[in-house]
C-alpha cells in the first residue's frame, strides 16, 4: 500500500541531485565494468595458457615408460617406450582420442660460429594432427615431411636470436642414448611462430631422423594424445593403463601452471575486493550525504507516522536503484570491453612474455566471456552496495523525529 | 470528552553540562473539538509541550494520555501508529515532502493509513478544495507560495481525520494576509470537522482566533484559560 509511494519518494529523491546520483551510478558502472573486464581477461589468459600448453606441449594424456622422468628426459632405452606402433594403434582406437603423436625428446646445441646455443630437439611425426598448431603457424618455408633426412623446423624466436632463415644450414649436436653426442648438419626447412616464446625456441625434426641420430632404434619418449574433450582425459588414461606404462593427464603435467594460477587468482580476488570496497564507500558516502541533507524531511515523514523500517526501506530503495541502474551500465560497458578484447586482444610483446618462460604465456592477451564469473561479480557488487547502504539507512531510520525536525 | 490528558509532566533537556527544565509539572486537559493556543515567551515550553502531545518525544515523568490511551510507555512503532492515525502536524516551516506535489502530499497520510484508492482521491480533493488549492494540485512545494504551502500542510494534517491537529507557529513565516487566510481556514475546518486544534504561537492574530488561551512561563502553566 504505502510501499508504492515510498518508492516514488525514493525514486524522486534520486532525481533531486541528478549530478550526484549520476556520478554514483557511474562509479558503480565503472567498478563493475572493470570487474567484468578483468575477470574476462584473466579467464582468457589462464584458458589460453592451459590450452596452449595442452595443444603445443602436453596433450591431454601422455603415455610414457614407467621409469621415464619428464623433468630429466632420458634417452636410455629402458626409459623409453617400445612397440610404439602397437601402442599407437590401441590409443587411436580408444574412444575419445582425437589425435595421437609419438615424440622423442632430446636436447642439444646449435653450433654457431661463435657460440653453442642450447636448444630442445623434438622428434615428431609430421603427419600427426597433434602438430597442426605448428603446421598452421608456419611463417616461412615449408612444413616437414616424414622422410626428410636433414630438414628441421625452428621457432621464430630461435631464428631471430641466431639470425637463421629458411635454407640456413645449422650444425646440431644431440645427446644420444649411450651418453655420447652426435653431430649433424641440418637445413632449416621452415620457421614457425606459435606466439609463445617457450615453444618458439625449439627445433623439430622428423621422428625417424631423431631416432637415428640419438640411437634409440624405434623407441619414443612418449605418446601424446589429444582428446575430443578435456573431460575425456581420465577415461582415456584409465583405458590405456597397463603394466610398465605410466599415464599422466594434462592436470598432472600442468600442475605447476594450475598451482600458480590458483595463487594468481588470490591476488585478483584481492583486487576485485578493493574495487568493490571503493564503490561501496562511494555509495555509503552519497547516501549519508543525502540522508544528512534530508534530515528534517525524514523527521516530517516520521511525524506523519512513517516507521523506522519504512524509512530504512526508502533509503535502501534509493541505493538499490543506483546499484541496479549502475550495474546495467556496468554490464553493458564491461561486455563491450570484453568483446573488444576478445577479438582484438592486448599485445604484450615478446619481452614480457619471455620473462615468464616456463609458462605457455601468449604474447597477445585475449579476453573471454565467462557468464558464470560475470554473474558472480555482478551479484557481489549488488550485494556489497546494498550492504554499504545499510548504515546510512539505519542512521535515517533511527533518527528521533523531534531531533530530525529541529535539524536545519 | 477529554482527548488529551497531561498530568504533572516534566521534561528536562541536557546540553553538555547544562540542564534545562523545559516543562516543570504541567497539568492540562484538552477536550474534543477545542480550538486553543499555547502562548508564552520563547523558552517557556510551548514547543516542548506540543512535541510531547504529538508523541514526537517522551516526558521524563508524569502522565500523558491521548484519546484515553497512555502514550508514555508506548514503543516507537506504536507511537508512529498513533501519530499516523490520530494526530496531524503543521509546522512553522512549511513541512511538505519536496518531491511530492500538493495532491501527493495530502494523499500520503491516507496511503500510510491504508485508505482505499477511491476514498483517498475523494478525501484528498475535498481537502484541497476546502483550503482553496484545487487549481494547484499538481504543483510541487517549490512552485507554491508560503501561504499555499501552509494550506497544503493544513489539508495534509486533516487528511487522516485525526483527533487533534498540532500547529507550531503556523503563521510565523507568513505575511498578515496569508496568516489570516490560513487561520480562517483552520477555524472553519475545526468547526466543520470537529477536530481539535492546538497552536503554539507568539502571534496576537492567532490568539484572537482561539476559543481558549493557555499561558506558559518557564515550564509552568500560569493561566489555563486566559480568554475565558
């Protein structure tokens, strides 16, 4: 009954000082837009780090010999997988497996005329679709063919650092299974750029050549599997589990990144909290000012028989209106910003990206739409803003009518 | 019939270290339909007495009954109910809600009292007609003159059909012509509706209208019916 008129009073009160109400709504809108943009950007960055790591490095599942230690990749025969063809067949026939790629990891040095440059050397099956990201990101020359006996692909960063290009001859020293080194001359067939400094320093060669130079026969370091869906990683690993094999999923392989992200999120949550708090203080300040200015009016309303809770409701309605209108603006602005950064991205440059070398840090940040997170930050903003309004509202409700009437 | 009963009421204000006894053992009865004024110099306790009768404040001690009901020990919410249903207020400053127009200001107490829409409209328009403001119903307070605002306040005070209307210096901010007009309206409405009016005032023009004049001095009633 009276609620309707209380709402009318609350709403019209907002119109009395349009500039102040508008600026307060703007604060809510900008705060929320910032929250949405930040959470979209963080989600985009984290997602792309994980997705890059899976697509370019870990895959969803890896099959390795039980004794193989990834951190110290050994070329000892006992640490490598035998009968890889049979394993490959089993893997390909396992439900949920999209691609399977046998790889051989070794390390070596590129011998330039004045220095030895340490590189990772990966033997790959160029025909496996797991390597599509490399194939699709060739920036010069050609992709590898499986029977190429002296061709390699190198990453853009390595090419730049060593001044190499398509057709360049490089002398490559590679460790072998018996602890010796072998050296061979290779021709750079092509240069790729994944946009991730970590991978753009690598050397790729066809698996048979890598197996020959490292003297491992037809053994491989691991079979990398790409699943149709991230959720399939565990079922695939379970299906392939057998004695002598170690099956690791993307979660195990990216544990370090995931852990760092979790820590990073704590930091972002802190920033979100600060933004929300600043907006809350602005709201509380605006409402308190408007309550102080209207003290006598509130006294009149109390004299007319308006009860404390009705006066409190009126002030909360004002806060709610500011919060909701501000939030609508903030959501629109935030989504617009996320959309812009999801299509255009923010280039951060190789230098920054390479400072965090151990992560698959992209050199362009893209934002991502995460409706769940956006809803959560919006609700948090609305909730905190209303909470901030409680103090001014209670203050107004507790005014003694006689004191309020005397205020000038 | 007694509608207000004040017995040995004391009210003290404390500002810092200084204690002021605003009302010092007041006894006063007000009957239904009275048109009376409280007179006395500044600080004699007129406004304090009005605030106590209006249930805007509480006495330190003594008995205070409105419509036979003890109001000293009512909770805040119950006092708000009583104000809303039984007491109308007119203040010296034209105390209208600035964001509501004349019609809405008069309608507000009816809304708060849960009066049906149809009756609200009838009573609001009747009252605005009675105070001669039918042509100004859509104007907000800042678009009305002082006299017009005070006439809206009179209409608003009478809207809930209260037992009594309390008016604190209702003509203090009005010129003579408007003051006389407002007093005339109040007198007429007192006679038509039977609602009691109690004024606190310095203004001899207001006193001239009153049926009964109660004189206060230093928190005491020195004359209970100066006119009669």
